[in-house]
C-alpha cells in the first residue's frame, strides 16, 4: 500500500501574486516519480551569489557531455562510449555505463559561468547577477520645501 501525501497548493495560488512559477515548481517536485541517482552530484554554495554543481561522471569523455541552459533549466546529458560487443569479457561490472540526463531548475538571473571536467568530476560554476533595477536602492527623503519646484523669476532688464 502506497501512502503518499500530496500537497495542495491551490490556496497559495489564490492568495499570492507573482509566485506562480515557484509554486508550479514545488507542485512538480511533489509529483516527481522515482528518483534516479545517476550520476551522483553535489550542489555547493561557494559565495553569496556563487554556486557550483559537482557531478561524478567516471568514464565519460568531455566530448560526450552536453550542457545546455534554456531559460531557467540547466540540462546535463552524457553517454559513455561502450566497447564493441565480443571484444571484452566482463568478469564483474560495477561501473555504470548508461547514459544520463540530469535537469536543474535555476532561479531567475542565474547563469553558467563555466564548466570543466577533471578526473571524472564535472564541475559547473554558476553565478546569480541581479539587474540594477532589482537591486535594493536607497530612496532619498525630501523636505516639503524640496518637494515644491523652485520658481525662477525673470530678471528685469533696465531700459
């Protein structure tokens, strides 16, 4: 008997404005079926606006990995080149050789800075950069006298 608790986000949709994408992502996460743990990965916060994804991809060449960012979704796909059937006889096979696709949902304004593959560890560095319009700003408080535009009086020229 499968006892799953489904969360209903309907009340939040009715009482919030502008959070629909976040709530949709939460709703999708609760519907996720099965969790494939291949390849294993870590998500690390390295600074206030800096992140890193480390993914163990042993046996996968750099040319066999594709990293794409489309809108707020980062997708990492890869496959391991297999040796032709009949050329190798495995006595034990413990290293996974299957292809993979792993997706990460990114918040707005997070972009991939770079990616590297060293010793079977794929490292993807991310940076969040808020546009100037979204950064906190200080609002100047004016006095009532400042609020009324100054009147410029014309100089009378003597004739």
